[in-house]
C-alpha cells in the first residue's frame, strides 16, 4: 500500500509525465509544421538564375545572322551538298555527299529543322520587338535576313511551312504549321523585301554595331532588300515571266536601288578568333577530303580564267586539275594527290595536315554580291524584262565579270581585259548570251553552292553538270527530301505538301523549276522524273 | 491460452473435417507435450510439432508450449517427432510412445529464408515481413559480397527480380537500373537511392555526351554513377522497394522504386574491438572483343600503298580494310594500271612496287596482325581492401571502416583509385534518448578513362583498324620525328596510345555524406526521431589534348583543353513520430507521422578552348583562343508531410494506409501541392488457417496494394528563356531564344499502381516462392516533346501521355539437398517479365523521340512498348523482296524495328556448402529485346569484321556478290554483281540490318571459398578466415556478334543503342576475409 503522500506525488508525476509527453508531442508537431512552412517561398526557389526571360533585339539579331550564314554558307548545307551538286567541288575520299547518298532524308533533316527553331525563330522575335518599338531600323533588316534564309528553304525543299510557322508561342498559334505552296511563299518574300525596303527609306541605324553586315546602315539594307528582291524575281522567270518581270522592275526602280559596287555586298565578316571563323576555313582546318571539281576546273582552265589561282591551288604537278564528281571511293581517292585543293584564301593558317597560310578564318561570307546583281540585270536586259532591254545586256555582263574579279581580288586589268575578249567569254547576246550569263554567274557564285545549284536547276548551265557514275540517282537532285522530324510530328501537313507538289524525293521539281524555255540543255535532264 | 490455443483447437477440428487424423477420436493415447524455444531460450510461437508417420500434431502457443496425443494404436512404438517453424531449421526427436505422458522439448536454430524475418521498408522503418503488403526484396551482405565487385549496383545484378540493369563497360563506369519498367518518357527512370535514411545522389554521368554537352569535347567518357561511391563491404543489407506501392511514402520520388541501403553498424561487444579485413585481388581482361578477319589488309578496291596516310599514296588516307589480300607478298599491293573504276575489269598487281606501310615506307611483307586489337589491352589489376573496426558497450557503439580500391585498367595508362572511409556511431544518452550519426568521405580519382563513342573512343578506332597494322609499332612510337602524332592513318585517327598517354584526362570526385539523428523514446508506444543528412560532392573533370591531336585542337595552336566542375549538395531533414501499440492480444497498431524538407543545390561550370599557346599548360591563362564558358545553377526544395497507419489483427492480417503531401518548388503555385495515398494489406493465410500447414505447406501469405505516387518537374521548366553565349561575335553579344518552349501550367506526374503477391513456404522453408503481379500507369508525364521545328521550337515541355507497365515477378528459393553430414545446396531463381505500353501521348502526337543517333531513333510510340528502335529499313517491294539499285540494297523509310524491352529476365544462383568449403555461381538471363549495334555496322562497312569476308574474292579478279532481290529499275530478279566492299558500304545506316535480338546468358560470377581451420583463425585472433577464388563475367552466350550485348553507350534512358564501348572485363582473382 502506497502512503497517501507518496501516492499524491506518484499521481502528480503521472500527470506531469503525461503532460510532458503531450507537451513533447505537441512541440514536435509544431516544429514539424514550422519545417513545412509550405507555399509561397517555393515559387521563388524556382526562379531561374541562369537565363534571362528577355533579350535585346540587337543581341538576337547578331546571333541569328551569324547562325543563318553559318548554316547556308557553311558545312551543314553548302559544303554538305550545294557545292557538290553545283560541281564547284568534288569529294575525293568518301564520296557519300557527292553521290547524293548522304543528302537523303536522314542527312538534311537537321539543317531544315534548325533553320526554323534557331535563326528564323530569333529573327521573328527581333521583328516583333522592332514593330513594337515602331523601329524599322530593327525590324526591316531582320525581315531581309528572314527572306534570305527562307529562300534557301523553299528553293531546296519547295513547299515549306511559312505563313503559319513560328507561332506556337503566340496566342492561338499552331504547333503544327501547314505547308505553304512555294508560289505563295514567293509572293510573301517579294512583299516582305518591298515593305522592308520602303520602311528602310526613313529608318535609323538602330541596330548599330550589333548588325555584323552593315552596322545598321538603313541605306545599305535597302539596297540589299532590293537586290535580294531581284534574285528572287529572276528565280521564277521560267514559271511566271510576267511576275518576274514586274518584280524585277520593282527591284530596279525601288528607292535606294540595288547594289552598285562591291562595297555594297551583303557580306558577313568573320572575327576569325578561333571561335567565330569562316565556316569553310574551320572545316578545312581538319578536313582535306574536298578538291576542285573537274566540271569547274575544266571550264576555268579552258577560259584561262584569272580567278583560277584564287579559287584553287596547283597540284604537286604544278597544274590546275579537278576531280570527277560522284565516283566511288577507290576511284576518287587518287585525286587527293592529282586534283587541286581550294585556294589559299580559304585556308585558315595552319591545318592538321599541312600549312598554306591564308586568311580563311576572316574571309567574309557573301550573302549576295554586286556581281550577282549585275548578272541578274544582264539576264533581265537580254530578256527585255524589268524595264531593261537587250541592248544593255553586254554592259551588265562585262561589269558583272569585272565585279567578280574585283571581289575575288583579281586586279590585273590586262588579264581581265583579255579574258573578256576571249571568244567564249565575249558576250554574244541572244540564247548564247543567256548561256554565257548563266555560266559566268555559276563561276562567280563559288562559295555559295546553294545558289549555284538553284541557278543550274533554272538555267541548266553549265550543261556539263551531270551526276557521277556512282550517284544513287541518275540525275542531279532537284530538291531535298522533307525532314524526318516533320514527317514524325507534323506528318499530315507534310503529306498535304507532297500531294500538292509531287513525290517526296530528289527528282520532283519545285514550282519555279520548270524546264527553261531558253537556253535548253539537252541530255542533262534525262532520267528526271 | 489465447488465440493460438483457439487456433490449435480449430486445427484439431479442421483435421477431423479433413480426415487427417482419424485416430484423434480415440481417447487412450500417449500425450506428448513440451516447449519449443529458439536460441537463448525464447519461446517460439506457432511452431508445428507432429509425428509425420501418424499424421498427428499441434502448434505451439505464445509460451512456445504444445501438447497433443498420439493414438493408442501406436502405443509401444518409437516414433520421430518433428518440430518445425518457418525461419528455423527443423529438429526431430525419437520418442517411445508409452501410453503415459511424455515430455519433449525442442530447441530450434534460425535458418535464412526469403519469407520471414524483419525487412527495412520505406523511411527506414523495420517491419515484420509477414505484415508487409508490398513487394520488397532484401539482399544481405553475405549474398552481396560473393563476387566482390566494387560496384554495389553490379552486385545486385541477377539477384533481385523485377530489376533490369545495363552497364556501360568502363571500369569505374556506370550502371543503368530500372525497376519494373520505365514509367517516365523522358524523366529519370532510375530508382531513388537511400543510404541510412538519407537520399544519395546517383547523378548519371554515363551518357555518350557527358557533362552538359561540352561542345568541343564529345568524349563520351563514362564518368560513373555516383552511387558506386558506396563500398559494398560497408553494406549490411540492401532493400529493393519494387515500385510505387512499396515506396509510396516517398511521394514524388517513389514512382521508380527505392533502393534502401543500410550500412553496417557497431554492436555491443562489451567494450572489445572487433576487426574485420577483406581483401581481394583480381586480374581483369576484356570479356568480348570483335571477331576480326585476317585475310585482307587496309585499302579500298583491293589496293593500298602508304605514302603519307592522308591520301598521298594509293588509298592510304582511307581506313577500311578492303585492300590487298594478306598473303605475305612484299610487292604488288597496287594495280597496273591504276584504274579501279571498274571493279570487274581484269586487274594486275604491279609487282615492281613494294608494298609500303606506315611503319615501312620502303616495303614490308603484307601480313595480318591478328592480335593487333587484343594486344592493345593490358591485363587489368584490381586490388580492393577494406578494414573495419567495430565495437561498443551497452551505451555506445561505433564502427569505422577504411576501404580502398586501386585499379589498373585494361587500357594502357588508365588508373582508378577510390578511397572510402565510413564512421558511424550511436550513443544511448539516457534510457530514452539515443543519438546516432555517421559520416562518410569518399575520394575517386581516375586517370585517363578510355573514351567511348565516335570521336575519341579507343573502340571506335578498333572498328576501323587496318588488319595489317602492327600494334607494337604504335606502342613504341607515339610521336613522329617532327614531334607530332605517329600513326597508321592521319585523316581520321589518333594513335590509340597517344590518346591514352598524350591527352591527359583526370576526374576527381570528393564526396562527404553524413547524417545525424536523435530518437526520443516518448513512451512505451511512441518514439520521436529527428534526422538530418546531406550528400555533398564536388567533381572536377579535366581533359587535355596535346598539340597534333587530330580533333578538338586548332592546328594553329599548341593543344586544347576542357574543364568541368560540378557541385551538388542535397540535404534532407525529417521529423518523425512512430507509434506502436498493442490493443489486447488481438490487435496491434503502428503509426507514423512525419514531415520532411528536401533542399537540393547544384551547379556546374565548364570551360574549353581549342587553342592554348604554350604546349602542356592547360588552363585559361594560357588560352590562345578565348575559352568558352558555361555555368548552370539550380535549386529545388520539396516540403512534405506524411503519415501511415497500420493495424495487425491476430498477427496474421495487416492493413496499412499511407499518405503523403508534397509541395515542390519546381511546379507552379497552383499545382505545387499534391497528395499521394496508398493502401496495402497482408494476410498470412497459413496462420489464419493453420491446417494449411499440416501438409508440405509451411507458410502462405497473400498481399495486395494500391498506390498513387508521382513526380515533380526538373527546376526551371515553367518559363521560356533566352540563352546567351560567353563568346562574342567579335565584341558583339549573342543571345538566342531557348529551343525548348516551357509550360507555365505544369502539373505533377502521376503513377497509379496496384500489385498482388503470394508468398509460399514448403517443407519447412526448404522451398519458398514469392510471386508478384503488378500493373501501373503513369499519366501527366512531364516531357520535353519534340515538336514540329516549323513551330519555332525544337521541343516543348508539356504534361502528356500515359505509359502502362504490367508484369510478373517470381523468386524461387530451394534447398534441394541438406544432409546430416553438412552438405547443403541452395538454389534460387528469379524471373521477371514486364510489358510496357505507351498508351497515349499528346493529342495528335503518336510518337516521342527519346534519343537519336546514327540517324536512328529510340522512340516512345503509341501502342508500342516504351523504347522502340525506329530506324531505317531495307527498301522492299510489295512482296517483301529487297529492292536493289545497280545490285545494291536500298535504304527505305524509317519504321519500327523492335522494342528494347526484354521479354523476360532472370537470375539463377547456386550455393553449395560442405563443411568449410563453399561454391557459388550466378547465371544471368536476358531474353529478347533489341539492340542496335553501331559497332557491327561499322565493322562490316570497314571490312574488318570476319562477317565482312562474305563476297570477297580469291584475289581481286573474281569478286562479288549477287544480292537476292528485285532490281528496282526492271522489276526483275537482280543479276548485277557488286563487290563485297560496295555491298557492305551500302548497308550504312541500315538499322534493320544491324539491330539484333539482345538475348544472352551470362555466368555473372563464381566463388569458391574455403574456411581455414579454426585453430589457424584463432592464432590470428579471428573467428573465421576465409579464402576464395572469385570470378566475374566469366562466360557469355549470345547471338549478338562482336559485342557484349549487355552494354549500351548510355546509362540514361537512351538504351538499346551500342557503339564502341570499352569491353566489360572478365575478372578472376582471390579474396581474403578475416572475421573477428
């Protein structure tokens, strides 16, 4: 029996202990609740400290321009396919691109895809910011770059997503844009360059130094817009002469005019700092598997072209020689020794295989040149289009060649004069003149294989361009296969485009690619579906 | 007498009903009674005591007592009385049935079985296995350390059902582990790892393009899984919580299951220190190398002459082996005239010209070097030591272990060193308060890991290696006279020794993990625990490239480097109340209530440049080209409240409910709070209906569970951002919109899962079966969906889709032989099959590209299992014949080639013991699933694999193959002859040709051990000394040619693709274990 007092203590202890337990449990719960302190603070934790949610139009423009030029005048497009299809260059080790094998769907998908989600999307943001600021000095140059880029897309693939593209982050915007007919794309490209050119007439140099091409100069962009307008207009000459003529007239008579000297060229000058190098020189740094094409060298050598020593190296034998396009690897391989490399100006100083010196790292990439504009004018004149007449053709033609010489650093006036006087070169007018214009334009486009390929499709010149014996198709491709990504995730729209345009293969001709009325190039188009 | 007594009576009635013991009706028998106890004299409840021959018996009550009566008809005979209880070795006694009462006690010693005992479950809570309603498999340290593989994950291989693993092969490399199939399309599908209650990072650095995608340096080095830092010798048990049901209390981290690792602790040893030493030394060799041809040397079109290795000679810039026949000729390796354009025209070798090679420009016999790849590899050596001290008193216990691992790799100049130290201790501060903690320091230091993948991998080179190349010449001469690279080809390859000796690579990881906890015994039935723990590491990776390296370096400069540093700090704190209360003798309640906070901080910084100025100084102050810098910081916080409650009725029926609410920082405020419930039940049928135990059955349990868990997003997925570049265009800043469009309205992922299970023990636990069937479905997947590029984005973050997984797992554990002489054979087989199905993606989207390489995709396609190889197939006509152009097969469009999911996987382990000798071995089975082998694609293309001999000529003038198929131009059967070279090259990027059935059987490990005599052990003051011969990865049977089918070059979700992985090693070695 516990004494009363003790019992009391015991009871008290019991109560105390119970309370203590309760207290401890409650304290625990309180600590726990404090630990939770859920809710608001958490949103702050997720504030991204790494990246901004907005960017200046200037920094976006710089990047988009660099990215776009790197793509279309670099190794993912130009030296991937353009230069081989145009047969400026040939592959001499593994010939997969040159035989068109590695231009199939799998291989061009990345180029198509990235053009949209990289430069075109960024350019769209710049245009939006420029319009919001009511500043044509911002939106108009971006619009011109958008046209320059979109032209590569539509000329390479035909119908492309365009009018409803790039809007998935806008209210109601579709993530699966339909494909626009190429004709509609062209119509909008014309409108865009016209609108940009008009607006640039009263714009200020808002982009300033952030514009790596013209430092924001509105007058320079206006000339680029008009010149680009002329390039596009001439492209459709075989399919819609009237529109081509009207658009050429518009380009030539627009305020600001077109390029009037090589100083006007749209050129991206590369810093050459080891990071932003001319993409061709960056490739030559480690790759030695391209040589001059026989097609190209044979014509230049035949004409004793003064640009040849600029375009090409001599071989060990001291001569200029080309390699055949589209042969198998064992056949191609001896040409590593016996065919000419590209000229010193393309080389980046040291390479991993030999040292040529060369300013290649800083070599400008030419988006559009005075010489090309003159060739367009020469052709327009010969065809009596765009307000010009055939009597003016020879002048434009000769000036175009001279401009190209100047552009490539050929200064020997006597050599140029004797070149212009050669029977093959001296302007003959008529159909022969159109052929001469096409061939000379093809020569001057060295380094822009895409445009050289587009022009060949339009003019069939030079007619010696033909697929090599190991080519996987018996014709030079007239377009690329659509993107595998697009087939996967935007398949219905791709199929609609295929229904509109024709089978999704190398052979289907895009809208403007109709057989030329003149000149004709018999034989080369054999086998084209 | 309680419930057990009632059950005994029930049993008696049941016995009558089932006619088991007709003699019971007679009253004049011998009554037998006694007590069954375990070691230490504790009574054993529920043991069966019986006379099998007479089919009579009873079960023990709560005091371990039993009593039954043998029939009078047997009086006068002597019978065997057996006492059996699952989890104990049975015991028997001879009893003479006298007619009067007989007393017979039994003492049972425990024996291991998969079906009883205590397991560690979610939150580190221990539970009776009998009360567990979900699938949890425990692997003990004894089972783990048979193979002494220092990778804890590899040690689980083949031992746990439902778990699929793949390794990337490199020593110190990583392992991908997936439990019950992938739930998430793009998220992490690997389980959560928890060591002593604290989550541990298993950051994956095993993918092809590691470490944030170093632009210059796509090294593809496998930097290992962070979980490998754990020393297997420190592990007491590993509990695998298979999927959402078992792991529900982990809420948003539970969907992929949890691997709970409990480390060894000190115990009360009355103050003495116990020392344990384990040592092993193994010799490692490549397990599988490709089967090379040795009949044709380097070259193309049948000819080869070396001048400069860059195309200056005949085909000498090319690196394939379609050159002249390796017949020992010394002249005539090129044709006269040199015109291979028509391969079928007659060719004559020019015998006036010597056959020149890279090491013999003036000619050398043209012979094969069959061992030129295998001789590149060394015999690797792995020395692993662990020394552990433990001890304690009744108040304080501690354990300290120090472990080291030193590896000399199978590739030259590759070493790997790991050092672990783990200190753990606990202190009973008062009778109510226990404080415990542990701290672990780990240092990993790896020199010159071999790269995998295409750009600088060793094995990449070995799918091109000219068959006449003498490896010894390359070994002896890495640099040329002019100081540059010396090699057999200068267009595409670095000398493989140059890669290992001239391009120093080092990666070091310093890691500290630790936790502190205090447990207060509030009342008999209530404990409160507070615990905090962190996992902190810093990881530095440097990779340098010497001047003259043919890739990554700008030739105008003196070399290149890349540096990467990563810091991670994950802290988890918990406060938990655990209640355990018995209400009378029939009911037991368990409850847990807790709160937790998880805070993760992570950042990485990297820099690289393609050009340094002074050779050999690889840092930013010596950069000639401005280094490109990137950095990334992330933070995530998740707060949680959770609780569970269970009731156990009569020790045989348990029902448990759990709930957890998480608040995650990575989701929008509107959806960042989410609740995850689960319910499970376990019914021990053999205790509920004891008559079940009277036959061969000794234990039957059924279980079932439903759970809903999920996952939050990665940080910063709510708002689309712009991305700047550290490098300027001249001086101009460059910024681009992110290619991934974010979603401000993300919701958490959800996984609903149900499972049922059956556990059966037969013959006193000599045969046990544990089976589960589960079905789970994950919805609202957070996916970076590939969208139409024309939308302006490459991908879009979105909640979408549903993936279902259902499957069956079984574990069989048998002891076919157990003799009185001490011979025992124990064998276990586990089997798992999982069927996965992508039920839906976003509206209108029927595929998601998980991974793309070599122009082939790994996709999640609606209606297909997760992970189908969607690749380029042969061009075929309507009848399925190959369509051929100029005699060569064409590659058509992409299509589904097969699923990477295995049909089933299994492991078969055998363990033989005879006295002091043990033998164990484990086979792994992997049936079905597809693997796309880029190694095989290139090995055929380059003509160096034996397979590519098909169609080769006698010597160049009668070459070729006529491929069976339809000529695309004529529609007629093909008659055009092509060369083997043309044929094998035409199969480039044809995934249909190079996708294989990934079935294999592996002898994963074998151990033969001997306990040295006890007197020798005691001379060493040890209780036992064991020496063993061990072997890992000893034998593989597979139909996949040339590669180890187990490996892929990624340990992330990109499974099913293989290329140029360093071969897994076959190790043979010795192990010594001294136990105090």
